[in-house]
């Protein structure tokens, strides 16, 4: 094994071996740990027969002092033999240069590549050099051993967002790498709504630090967080293969190996070069600690892992690791232009201001934001609604017109009471069916009307309670048919009054049409047409149970969907048409002689009926949720009660309280 140290190598005359003492003197000025790792690696390779059997690696370590001339002299010395730097001239030592390992900045890497590629010598770089080195046509023998920086930048942005820092400063060396960093990293910051307040380019680059000017300290007052991009590696080495016989064949083999390298370390996935020749690896997020003896230590508090099979990275922070020291009073430093928008608020961009300087506005009604600095608010799922702070979605309350609430109890009690009253009136008419007042008012039509009114009151119970398939099918159809029977009966009563008056005139042949058959035909034909409408409705688009998610912001209203809105309003329109005809005929017949004065009662009852249903439409369309059902139930009860009270209450008064008026003479008006 040939061990040769050259430090620094400016010329042949200045070359010398570096002793342990010399190295110890300079170790404070070098990255001592990197050099030791390099020496240890070569030592292990040479002493492990399973790695390179019968092959011994030699090396030179050189310092270029960040100087172009020193770099050129070192490369000339590596490519030459003898005492003078004459490339391609073999005299004296015979060293087979296998590869060059360097960790310099981009300009130096290009300078090394310009000379080494002539001899097709692999150049392995572990420094953050320019992306132009990925162009294999221009740099075919360059191999980068650093991970992809794009994911590294995304990881920094995620860490900044995790701590709520969006107002930062950037410090870079005034070099090609620094400009590349700015070109690549600034768009990533802007994409994540992070504002670089200033970008400071340091003009002086030394081996250990960047010389900061006073301007940087002035800029520091603008932000609390600085991101520094630096090139910290400044030595490079060469590996020598001490078997001249394979010099001719080893370089092509080595190139092939480097292009397909895949080795494993302590990680599960291993480390490898991708199709672009770039290293794919993960990152540890470290916090450096300065101990009282001025030594350094690192605490890992996060990581950025490469996802297996994907070109993405997973960002993780360890919550149980204390990050902030006593210097920060163990409180997260703040570096923002404005305070964070709280959950329940959204950012509002201010005209003329940087994107990071924004205002906060409360989320609109029906929307929420669940995180700080939300760009916009979003709606909750249909079965949920925002809480008062508008930062959380909570389940909506399921509601319907039930028997357990006051409104349902009142309507059900009213329907039951009116049903009992109707039954009582029907019982009176059955008991006194032979009395003149019952006979004079066409008792068969009176029975039909009372029974239809009784069922009308009972249909209200179909609208109260949780909607089900059967109740939804029966609600509107039964209501429409029964109400049509009631209105048809009133219409038949009115027509019979008019025809009876006309039949009293001499020579009029209408008298032969009077009778039960005509009245029953009117009721049957009018009701049959409504029944046909309902049958078509059930066949085409029947009603069904449905959930109304939108009418009430905090409730899910269970209701019956009409199915076909056209058929629903067609049924209502038909009933309205019959009621209008009945009202018109009764109004025209109101001044008939006293024996036929039931037309006055019918006129007033139909006036009440039409008023209720005319006011029903706008009220029904303007209400929402279960109150729409309540409006319809109230309309059914009030209109039916209007018919019952206006037509039958005066008769019941005479039958029960004034039996002296329930005589043939009083009814006919004859004494």
C-alpha cells in the first residue's frame, strides 16, 4: 500500500508528507471528522478481503484553499509523474489514478471536471454543486453523492409552516450555487405562502465561515428566522489503485458500477442513485447544541423520509423532543408579518401588501376552517353544520313534525276535537233525520259531506309523525280525494238549491231532473276525476320519504317528497276550481226566497274555504322544514272547520235549542 499525503500541493517543490504532528496543528482549520471518516473507510476496505481481494487502495489528500490556481496545480500533479507537472509524460512513479472524490463548490468542480474527463476519470462529488452537472452530455463522468435538493427544500418549507414562520430572511454565498439555491428555493417558499423579506448574498467565502457585513445585522432586525445556505466542504481526495496492469480496464468497469450503484446502510430502503445519477436518501432534522466546553452536539427532532416507490417525501417532527432552549425561554420564536388567522377564519389578501401580510375574516355562514391561516373556508358535509366558532362541523339534529313537540300536540289535539265535533253533528242529523230541517237540506248530501269532513280531519294524523313509505303515499292522495268529495257535495247542494227554485216556475221541465241520482252523479263525477289524477300521480311519480338537508342550517328535516310537483299542484288546482265554481253559484243564489236560504250559508262557508287556501299557497312556499307540513295541516283543519261551522252549526242550533223553528211551516215560510 502506498500512502502519500500532500498538504497543500501548490507545486512539486512545496509537496511534502504530512506527519501526525502537522495534521494535529491544522485539524482545527479542517473538517477533521470528514477526513477521519475518509481515512477509516480506505483502511477498512484495504483490510477486508471480502471487499477488494488482492487490491490495495492508496490516496492523496489535497487542499485547494478555494483557489483556482491551487486546484489547477493539484490536478496537474495528479495527472503527471516525475518532478515536474507534465501530463501524459510517464517518468518515475507509476500511480494508477482510479477516481477523484471532491466536495468543493461548483466552480472548482467544473475546473476539476475539465481536466479529469480527458482521461475519463470518474469524479465523485459529495458537495451541493450546480444542477448543470446533471447534464450527462456535458459532464459524463460526474457522479453526485448528495441527495436531491428539491425534496430538501420542500422539507424546509414544511418545517417553516409547522412552526408558523412565513416572514424570513435568506443568506447565501455570492456564487453560482447560491444563485441556484435562490432560483430553486424562492418559488418553493412562494408556493407555500412564505415571504423572503430579504436575500443577502455574502461576497466573502473562507474555509470556515462566511464573513458577514454590517448590512446583514441591520437586516436581521426585520425577521426572527434566517435560512443560511452554505458550502462547507473544502477538501478533496484521490483514490489510487496500485496495480498498473488493470489501469486499462478498470475505468470503464468503474463507470458502469457508479451508474448502477445500489448499496445498503442501516436504513431499511438502502441508498442508491436514480436514473439521473442523483443520490436518493432521507434527511434528519437536527438541532445543534453548544456545550460549556464549546464542543458541539446534535439532537434529532425530526426527519424527512423518502416514500418507497414514490418521488415524494414524508415530513415528521418528534413532539416529545424539546427544541427551544432557555435562550428562547422554551417558547416558540415568532417570525411573521401578521398574526395567524385562527380556526374559523380565512386569510384576506391586502392590496399592495406582500402575500404574507394579510387580514383575517370570519368564515361565511355555513362554512368552516379547521386550521390556522386557512386560505379559504369550506362547507361541512350535508349531514353536519358549523359550530358557533365556525371551526368544527357537528352533526345536524334530525327533526320532523312529531307528537312530542308542542306544535304537533296542538295540531293533533285540534284534529281530534274537530273529528269528535263532526261525529257529534253526524249523530244529531241521524237522530233527527225525519225532522223538516234535515229533510229540506238534502240529508243524503249532508251525510256525505259530514263523513268527508270527518275523514278530512282524520287525514291530519297522516302528516304528523316520522314520515314512512305508507304515510307518504296516503298523505296527499287521501287529502285530495276526500277534500274533493267534500267540495263536490257542497257544489251538489248549491246546484240542487238553484234547480229546486227554477223548478217552481210554471212550465219548467227541470223538476224531472231533481232527485238523488243527480246529486250523487255530481259528487261521483267530480270526485272520480280527482281520483284519476291521484292514480296517475301514484303511477308516474309517487311521493316518498325524503330528508331535507338544506332548508334548516342546523337540522335534517324528515319529510314526504311529493314526487311530482306538477301532479301535486294539479290536484290542488282542481280542488280550487271546484271551490270557485261552488262559490260563484252560491253567491248568485244567495237572494233566493227564504225557503231556499241555505245558499247564503254555503256562500259564507265557501268564502272561508277559499280564503284559507288562497293564503295557503304563499305561506306554504315561504316556510321551510317541518313548518311547511304544519301549514298544510292547519289549512286542512281550518277550511274543514269553516265548512262544518258555516253549514251545519245553524241547523244544529235549531234542532237542539230552537225545536220550535224546526217545523214545515217555518222551513217553507208558510203560516
